[in-house]
C-alpha cells in the first residue's frame, strides 16, 4: 500500500526510457485443452489453502529481506536492494517449477531509488525537526556543511530570488509556485550548500525532489511554525549560523515486474490479479505486501492441478511504494489489443493486518469501468456467505489497480487496513483494538512475520482463490470490455495532488 506522502509524481519516472525487455506474448495457435486435469473449481482450489503454508512462505520472505541488511542496516525489500532482488528470484524460481503450465516473463524498467540514512539541521544552537526530502542528495561527501542561513525572496523559483550572498549559505525558501525539485535546483545553481523549504501554511512539510538533477542540494522540509522565528530574525538583519547534514543515496536502478500467464484457457479473455513484490526501505514489508505476493504465489502453485477456460495472468509489481511504478509501466506498454484481453484486474495488497478489518474497495460501475461493481459484489458475497462482516473503503488510486481502471479495465480488490484507525464499531464487527491503526507496523521495521494475522490471511487467500477460480471458469454475466479509456469520470485522487511535490 502506498503511503500518502510518497504517492507522488514518481510514476512519471517509470517512463524514463526503459531498459525494457518486451513481454513476449505467449505463442498460441490453438487453445490448449489437451490436459487431463479437471476444470478449476472454487471450492477445490480453496481447499488447498492452509495458514501453515502461508506462514512458511512468510518466514522465507523475511529471510530474504535480511539480504537488505548489509546496505540498509535492517531487513528491507525496497527496489534496488538485495532483499528485493532475492524476492524476485524466489518468486521466479518458485513459478519456474510450473513452467509447463505458465508462460513466465520479466518486464524490466528503470526507476529512481533513494534512501536517507541520517540527517540533522541546526539553526543557531537549536536542532530543527526538519524532514529530509525524498530523493534528496546527501551533503557533499555525506559530511556536515556549515554556512549562514539566508532568506530567499518570493518562492525561490527564479534565479533573481536568490541574494548575492547565497553562495556558501543554507537557503531558506517558502513553499509554493514551483516544485521542491525546482527550488533545490535553483538554490544549487545560486551556490547554496543546502536548502530548507518551509511550509506556507500550518503544519509540517515533507515532500520529494522527484527526478534527480546534478544541481540539487541536500534539501529539508520545515514547518511554518518552526521557520517563523528565524524568518523574523533574518528580516531584522541577524546572522544565523547553520549546520546541515544528510547521508543519503539516490540512484537509478533497473527493476522488474514478473508476470505468469496460464498457457491454457482463452488467451483473449484473461482474469488478471496482482500484488507488489517490493517493500518500503524502512522495513521488510511482510504484511505490505509480502502477504499479497505470497497469496498469489501459493495459489499459483495449486492452480496447475486444474485446467482453466479463461486465461489467468498473475503479476508481481515492482516499485509500488515509489509511486505505483511497475503497474503504471505495465499498463502503459499494453497495445490496445492486449489491453482489451484483460477482462478485469484484481489488486491484493495487505491481506493480513494484525488489527484487521475485511475491507472491500468500493468500486462502482457509475464511476469505474463496467464490471468493477460485479467484482466488488463477488467479494462481499463471499464474506456474507461465511458469516463475516466487511467494510467498504475508497477506491481512490492508492494501489496498483489505478492504471488499470484509468485505461478502461474493470478493477477492484480487498485489503485489511494500513495506517487508518479502527473504530469501536469495527471492533464489534471484527474484534481487535479500537483507536489503533489496522497495521501498527505499516511502513516500519516491525512489519515482520509476527505482524500478520493468520486467520485473516488464510480467509483472504481463500477469497483470492475464489476470485481467480470464478473468472478462470467463466465470464458469464460479467460485462464485456468496451474500450481502453475509462468511460466514467475518475475523480482526482488525493495521491496525485500537487501538494506532495510543491
Ligand atoms: C527473470 O527475473 C528473475 C528474477 O530476477 C531471474 O531470476 C530470472 O533469471 C529472469 N529470467 C529471465 C528469462 O530473464
Ligand atoms: C545576505 O544579503 C541580504 C541582503 O541581500 C542581507 O539582508 C543578509 O543579512 C545577508 N546575509 C548574510 C548572512 O550576510
Ligand atoms: C458482525 O458485526 C456485528 C456488529 O455490527 C456483530 O454483532 C457480529 O458479531 C459480527 N459478526 C462477526 C462474525 O464477527
Ligand atoms: C488473529 O485474529 C483472530 C481473530 O480476530 C484472533 O483470535 C487471533 O488471536 C489473531 N492472531 C494473531 C496471531 O494475532
Ligand atoms: C455494463 O454491463 C452490463 C452487463 O453486461 C450491461 O447490461 C450494461 O449496459 C453495461 N453498462 C454500460 C454503461 O456499458
Ligand atoms: Zn502495499
């Protein structure tokens, strides 16, 4: 699940000319139905799902996340890390055991990764609670820099906003008008050694510099409240010595989506499901989204016991946490013909939050591609049939379904909750603790094996199996695809707003 903060324009970076390995469309002259396997059946597929097997995979994934320790000092599966490479190897090699049944492909694209290992900002003798921006470069040599604080005129978007004595100084810049990246670049060009952008309304400020520039300097965000006293002093002509330090990396890395598609079934009518293979840099990401990835992997190992009427295409996206990079890239590379073969896309992100709710994306046909609502109802019917409660959550572009529904493909999915707070009413519905996050370890180091509720995970994995089996068997009554543009108005999601980069 994307965090609100990092849901930025980074998706555009995925388009940075890719070292692309084109997806090989599977070779299929005639539908392959020579196999002796019985036709897929939802109940039978579900019966293969056991919490023990999921737990075993989660433990394996945690070990893989530990491959990230050397570089990141803690377990992580962030793109570009050995933990993520290990995850891809694990997914790919497990799928390869079924290479008679699936066509398996890699889709590699470029992405920018960044990580901040440490930072400090001091004005005068006060340590500031300032947030280093995402994708900020380090201070030179990852060593501290010292210089006077200099107030920049206007919003620091124009070279003339920077006083002559900016050279060798730390620039203090008001938020607004142009992007954080543009401010950092302008400060760097004017000779600043670091930049601090302060908020133009109450509250703290964190953001991203987006795509790297050689002129970027180490850049922080600061709240308006914290900046005001210093602005007053600077306006009164006071000299404020300052100290800035950021230890970070920013680099371009190739990363990979893995796609497995059944050789059997109608290749022109596919049911597609995906989870994301990456985590944030802060932790191992076992619930987010180890659970979705492993749910699909576990099902992928049982599906080959059956034949399918419609093709099943499974995806493990990379770079979800950096801005839905992998899924955006994948959809951007589909020809109109290939796009039309995907009858629906189902997103599985965070299946086992410890303080879980059974959440169903509130996808509606009036707003989303026709069929999204039928999928939503498949999920809610399942929970109802099992005597369980569920809640609807906004279908607002926060995970990998976004590119699909924007390109005319019906979509939906389930989740169990991220940093939202569980209400008392939800405790009556699901148990757990009121007033706490659904996942108290969301995007943190503690998102490890113990952060997964196996009751929720097993039940949801059975539901995922049900969704795959249902559409693998038949699309009867499911709306036909009509076009590759979303015919319905998609509201602007809060995750693509300008707030995060300006
Ligand atoms: C696809 O990627 C996986 C994971 O990185 C790798 O192990 C495998 O060798 C790759 N396969 C091909 C055909 O490139
Ligand atoms: C930099 O120059 C501005 C005027 O352009 C002045 O107000 C400010 O005090 C100077 N700052 C330092 C640290 O010299
Ligand atoms: C569903 O929620 C209601 C309260 O809204 C509660 O009484 C009931 O026990 C819940 N069902 C389950 C299976 O938890
Ligand atoms: C998972 O949730 C169930 C039911 O809500 C609860 O009984 C169980 O203790 C939880 N398991 C863990 C490992 O937290
Ligand atoms: C949606 O699909 C249903 C069932 O196929 C069909 O009856 C309906 O006309 C479709 N609606 C739109 C807006 O295309
Ligand atoms: Zn996620």
